[in-house]
């Protein structure tokens, strides 16, 4: 048996076709600041409290994290919502390496999206609703060290 490990910039976000694996838009990298206006709106909505979601997702409101990038893509890119997949680069690479068979991520990558409940290690209903992200667009979360992510 052979195995590979993937390392990536965890917050870099890609939208792609579940059917073809082709990206709908260029990836939004971890340092992308296009979500700045969304951060300002969320801060204003929460009286400047950037830590309002920390209990749920462990992260502050910041341009750095993937949920805001997904939200930006929904508002600014041409996406087929019936065929849409969102993920960090690990999700897209695994999907490509398995010829579309695996649509997965690990909990360490999912934890950097603002969408995973840090208490259950599942996608958070509260956070996905907050950002307008449908769970069907998100990969299955697996444990980092004890899961099979796909076969080539």
C-alpha cells in the first residue's frame, strides 16, 4: 500500500463543480482581503464584537477564514448552486486525485472555515445559516489521523 499526505494553506478556498471538479472561480487565498466589507458589516451587526462566534467555531470575525470567502463567492462569482462544492485546497486535491469519488476534508482544515462546531467536529447549523452556506456544498469531515480519505 502507498499513501500520500497533503499540506496546504488551510484558509485558501475553492469553489468547484461536483460533477467535473473544475473550479468555478480562482481560489481565494488565505490573505485575500476582498471580504473586508463583509467583516465590517458583521462587526457592526454584533456591536463590534469580533469574538461573538468563538464559542461555536473557535474563531474571530476576520477576512482570513473561509466562510467569508465562500460568502463572497456566492455574491460575486457565477456558481451553479445545484453542482456546487466548496472546500479548502485539501478537499479539491483529494477530489481530483480520486477522480471525483471523495468529497472530504479533515477536522483541522474544517476548523479554519468558521463553519465547523468545535464541540462536535461537525458542520454547525448556526454558522452555516449565519453565512448562507448550504451543508450540501461542504465536504464530509473526517478525523485527521484515523480516516481513509480516498483511493486513487
